[in-house]
C-alpha cells in the first residue's frame, strides 16, 4: 500500500498493484485495474517513486536476485 493525498488534502492508502494508468491532466489521475479514477496531489513521478519504494520493501533485493538467478 502507498500513501497518497486526494485533492481535498485527505490522505489515503492505495494498493499499488491496482494502478493501471497514471495521467497528468493538470492534476494527477490514477486509473485502477477495476476502472476507478482517483485524482491526487502527488505528481506522476512521485507516485511512481512510492510504488518503487513499496515494491522494494515487500520484495527484498536478495529475493529479486534469487528470482533472476534461479530462473523461477
């Protein structure tokens, strides 16, 4: 889960695996795999960085290396 901020300044958590598209329209609009659209204060770049950080936390480097090296 990543923390984001709605345009009304309310913080919320979103399952990062549900994000399908990120658009800049002038605000950032996230479209989820189930078709929901969420407008957030963060830039697309900030959203991507939070997703990357989240995935690094839940899938440690050593395990990622084992996946590649082990051919799983």
